[in-house]
C-alpha cells in the first residue's frame, strides 16, 4: 500500500502538471491565440463558447486558482485539517470538471483535449485525496491526529482500596 | 471490556495489563469516532459540491432565456425586434442583404445551437445595421448540424427555414427561431413549434410555405451545406467564411460573438 508520503508526492506532481495546463489555457484565453489542439478546432470552440466563463470569470482562470489552492494544501505540514482541505478542494475541482465535461459533450458538442486532461487529473487527485483523508494519519508518533490515549486513561484505584 | 487477567501475574503486572487493554480499547473507539467524523465531513463536502454544480448547471442553462415558442405579447415583442432588424433589407433565399454587396459573410449555424443564439443576439444586429442595411455586406445562412441531436429534426427545421426563403422571408424565420430557441435537448422543436414560428413571420403565406417544405431541392440544399462545412473542416457552430463577393473566401477564426469588432475588422479590410 502506498505511504502517505508517496500519495502526497504523487498528488503534488499531478497538481503541478494540472497547474501548467490551467496556466496555458488561461494564457490562451487572455491572449486570444488559438490553443494547440490535435482535434481540429474543438479546443477553440470550447474556449470561445458561452460556457467558457462563469459569471464573467474564465473557467480556465478558475481552474488555475483551483490548482494553486490544491498545491498549497499539499505543501502545508500534513495534518487532519490539511488532508481535509486537500480533499475538499479536489472534490470541488472534480465537480467543476464534471460540469465542464458535461457542457463539452452535451452543449458545445466538442471536446477540448486540454480540458479533458485537466478533468482526468482532477479525477485522480480527488480519488487520491479521498483515500488519503479517509485513511487518516500514518504519521510518526506525535502527529496531530494521534490519539492521546495516555492522558485519557483514568488512574487505577490504589492497590488494596 | 474483556478481563483476561492471568491470576499468576503480580498486582502491578495486572494493573499494567488492564491499563494496556483500556488504552487499546479507547484508541480503537477514538479511531472509529475519527473515521465516522471523516465520513461525515466527506459526505458534507460531496453534498455541497453536488448542490453547487446543480446551481451552476441551472444558472448556465439559460432557463429564463430559453423558453421556446413565445405567445401573445411576448411573441409580438419578438416579432417586433426581428422586424426592426431585417425589415426593408433585401432577402433572397437564405441570403440577407443586397445581392451586389461587395462583401459576403457565410454563417454556418444550427438553429438549436445556443452559441449561435449568442451571436444572433450579440454581434449580428450591429453588423446588420452597419453593413448589411447600407449595402456593404450580405450574409448567407448555411446549416451545419451540431446542437440538434436528431438528424431528421435538424433537416426538418432547416428545410422549414429554407421554405420561408422561397418567399424571401428565411431570415425572419431564422431570427425568430434563435430568439425563441428552447432549452437544448428538450425536444422542443415539434411540428407545432415550427408552425407557430411560421405564423409569426410577417407576410408569410402559410399554405405556400407548407407546400415548399416538401420541395426536395431544399433538403438537397441542407446536404450541400453540410458538404460545404466539411470542405472547410468546420465541426462547430457558428462558423464563418468571409470574402469579396464572387471571390475566394477565408475562415474567420475565433471571432468574438458578443461584440462585432472582429467581424468589422475583417469586413473593413475587404472593403478597403
């Protein structure tokens, strides 16, 4: 079974790649250039569709911010709360990716491979972070989730009492 | 709690064993409680995400904007908007504008495509006012199936639009269709819907329109549109070709559909 450290490193690598993809898509959006895409004009079609913005904010920028907070939650010292934060951010990211994929398939009728790769990475991140969160600590003694059992044990009655 | 205390053990050893058992039991209980808490927190996050995604889906589905066929005052309002846009501009078949206009824009659209609606309500009206009405530009509407799920529905609705073109009123029908577009994938395009739109087109002779819908030439026109789109490798709508009338056309890549600036720039270059 993977150690917490291995999971965390795997997630850091995936989130960094995701950050790169989201950065590229954000750059493409604001520079107005055509994204590199092997599927004809599909990426362009998705990038310029009405679904490329939510409340006026480009979804590429939302994705970029998402990867930044996921990376930040992975870089802080590991604790129950940091694992929860990573899980929460990646599950939100997964939900967002699922929505965008739905729009690509059923509203825009075009698939952007950059968006699809980001959705795939977010799915893996969400799976790993849920696993890591539910598994809890496998920290060295003294970790914040370690049960402080010693202090909770009431003293035994004195012998002969 | 079990009390498997060995009677041979000293009192101190028994105390330590009991303490150790209690500690293990409490650790197990704490671990179970922590796991329960984690499951509750995970469930809460997933529930919150489901709600947020549902809200975004509803908010971006244009539920308030895509109601389908308008009736009564609402229909009058749509007809008035469309009339003020295209009334007085020459139409011929699927073309809007002076046939001798120096520049031609070919607009490949799917009548059920919400992004085409965005263009129809966004960049298109100022282009019509500034360039088509003044005779500098003509716009040809060509069809390309994208948003419409059923090919038969696509053909039927497109032929209905081209049938209005037999009376040089196609652009009324097309504009009204986009203005009264229904919810995507809701199956709103029915015979009643098409008849309702036709009844709204000012001056359309309904019996002639109905008869024209059976003209095989119009179905062939839809097929030719698809072939033209394929030649350009168009896979999405709206897509555009622009060029000097009678000359060669080039793709208009990635135009802003809400504002006319990108179109204006291309048209002005051709007019220069």
